[in-house]
C-alpha cells in the first residue's frame, strides 16, 4: 500500500542525501508513545537516516519501571536523557520545565526533524520549541478525539507541528478542518499495529516467567487517571476494581500513568488480592503484545483497548470518558466506571470470545509508509511558514 504524495514530492532522495546526513529525533516520555515511535524509528534507520531519542517523562521514573532502559535497547541510535518532573508535579510545571530543557538541547543538537506523538505534555513542549525555532516537526496520531485536556493538547500539537502522520481517515479530516495544508497530512495508520501484525518474538510461557504471572486464564486491566476528573478517580477505581474483584476472575494489571489522580488508583490496585491480581509497573512491548494475544478480555481506559484490542480481535471494555468517541468497533463495549452491572455483564458474555480483526486504524504497515514519505526529496523542501488553508474535508 502506498502513501499518496503530492506531485512535487515524487522524486526519491538520493542515497548520499540520507546516509550519514539527516538526523531524525524522536521525543518519548512514556512506555505508550515509545511503542508507537519505535517502529517508525526502525524504518527510518533502515532507510539510512540517523536516529536519536530524547528520553524524558515517565521513562526516567523508577516507579514506572524506569523504561528509559527499554528505549536504550534500540540499536544504532543516540540517546539524550532529561529529567522533567518529580512525583506529584503539576502538568503546567512539567510543561514549562520540558520546554526549557528541550530548548537547551536543540540549541546544541539541532535535529533535521523532530517526531512527537499524541497528547502528552512532553510532546507539546517539543512542538512549542520546534515552532519557535523553525525546526521541522512531525506529529504522529493527531486529529483524534478523546475528551479531557488530552484532546486540547493533541490539537495544539497539530497546529504547532509542520507535518502530520495520522492513523485513520477521520483523523485526517479533523486535521484538515484545523486548517492544515492537505499536502502535509499523511494517513499511514497506527504505528503500534505494525508490531501486533507480526509475531511478537516471544511466547506466553516466556511472558509469564518474566513477569511472574501465575494464572493461565486472565484479563488485562489498564486504568489511567482522567485529569479533568481527578476528584472522582478514587471512587471510579473503587467501583471498577471492586466489580473485577467480585467477579472471581484473574487479571494482569498494568500500572496507571503519572497524570494527576494516579495516587487514588494506586491506593486501590495495591490493595487487591495478590492471588488474582498481578500488578506490573510496565512491560516490554513485545511481551505486552503476546500477553494481549492470549488474554480473555481487556478492561480500562487505555488507547490499547480501543485500537490494539480490536485489531487483535480481543473484546475490550472501555471504561469512562478518557477514550470518549475515539473509536468504535463491534469488539468494544463502553461503560461508566460506576455501572458495575454492565462490567459484570461484559465479563460474563465476552470472556474468552474473539472478534474479526478491525482495520480502522491500519493494517500494520505504518512504519513502511512513514519511511516512504521521509524518503521523498519534496518532504525536506517544504516551507515552515504555515498558512491556514480553510479547506473543507470531503463529505
């Protein structure tokens, strides 16, 4: 499958233009965004570009598995670390600190392209700096809706970045509605599906052994705080995990991210019975992919539940508002955290079921398409002066 390119971008870059030359810097702050950026980084590295990672955010925090170590397993890249927060820091403080740190970094190490993902404050900080310094930037998975402050940050990143790699046609239409030039928006699909589309490279026995998972029949739970609902996160977590506990089923629970309200969730999940709930700070992506392939259901409010789970045919329970209107598929059931009856019904009816693969967010070739775009000479000749096009998306 090819990426539609504008006529002026048809000429491929000569090898000498890439090899040892253009440097692509990926900004990563969480285990989640790294899972999406890693396939893209592999593809451009194999195409001959130099690759670097600016590692910050949750990656640097021991409580979340110190996942900077996972990033630094990437072969053939440069790594730059920046501690941008302490536990409990407010998002605006983290944003300000990251802007200052990233600005200092690019003053000394000016990349040819900065790649950011999604809706985190680390991505927004990098996008702000790139816009102010006229450094080319690419935003991955913009144009999506989810509610809360995440959506506002995501749309801000769209307006700040110079090019856009979206995951579906609906997202492309929203980016166009924000006034971005059509020839700067590329629908490549969702990058993390690339890994799910191929063998993980590990088996379930290895996953269970590495992460000390003692049960054969299990669901996966990932429940993050919602920043605009911090005052109710304790009650939401108590209701959801109470229903899961009472179900008698076993679950692998991945720790929540570091957004405000996470302590309320930690206080609930850390009190769950250990014989049926295995709490894991973080997992390597290949191991997480293999775990999903063998899970009975997925529960929570992670994007994995509305994107990766449908791609794998895994039934998922989308809890609360965090992924509001972001995706729809026959395998997704949306409920309120307080609707314990609906939670119980989902577990009873969907446990162990499988659904047809949903390809709304691509077919697993996003990295190839990303590298194809960067391999065109016209990509590097675009003006960084943005103009609001006002072009209406197709009906």
